């Protein structure tokens, strides 16, 4: 999954590998976004996403 994510132009992300020869999931992100990984499995990736340069009220 990492190779595919990088080929699409995303240096940052979270990859969950496949079981066997197919499948797997990836969450790709742009620079400037903070991602806190909460939990993951072969079927989901649970994260909290924050943009770094956003004014919070």
C-alpha cells in the first residue's frame, strides 16, 4: 500500500497491509494536516484529523 500511496504523490499516510495477495487500505494525507491514529483493523482506519493552520474559535 505504501508504494501505491507514494506513486499517487502522497508522502504521508497510514497503511494497513493486505492479508494475502490482494486488498489492504490506506489513508493518504497532504502536508500540513495532523492525523492522530485511534484504532485500525483490516477493514477500517479510525483517526482524528486536524488542519495545522486553521484558527480555532
